[in-house]
C-alpha cells in the first residue's frame, strides 16, 4: 500500500467521542482507542499515498443494539422511542457511507451519517411523523 496508495477506513462508534455509557466499557474503550489510532495514523502517514479516514454510521439497528427478548422490559420500550427517532437500518446508512468513501480525497476525512443537523431534524420531524424500525424487523 505504501507504494501504490490506498485507504484505511476505521469505524467510529459509541465511545469514540469519549462519552461513557454504563454496560459498554469494553466496546467504548476500543472505539475510543480506535479514534486515537486513526488520528495518529493520519499524522504518521502524511506525505505518503496511504490515507486514513473515519466512518461513523450513527445508530444502526443490529442484533448488538437490540437486547434479547428476555431482557426487554420497560427500559427497552423507553429506549425504542428514542431509537425510532435516531436509528436507521443498515441498508439506509451503507450507501451513504460508501458514496462518502468513494468521494473522499483527503486523509482524515470523516464520513458521518448521524450529524448534529440530522439529529435536530429527526426530533422536529418526530413531532409529525412516527417511525417504527423494530416491528418490521421482528423486534
């Protein structure tokens, strides 16, 4: 790669920004470390044909996000209300990330789906439009 160049894309996630969440210590610690690693690699590879970037899908509905049926109680129902506003399906987010990767030219590029503007818009829109990401997926 050092001779012909290329990209390394690292996936941000919960903990990348240093926020601490209960019950997510191992996952959050690895994402925080990955952020540091990516930032360091951008600097270390400056002037080479190797570029490094960040991918941030936001909140995506996967089996990692949804608790097993035996653990779904009132707290899950509360979480679902927020997740129906902020989360997205894999097939919604993936094309956006791929387009961002293909368009990137500069090392250190961040391709982020769930931006602050999108979050604000989603909360405003939720006053008028209800989303249900979980029923159709069998959750």
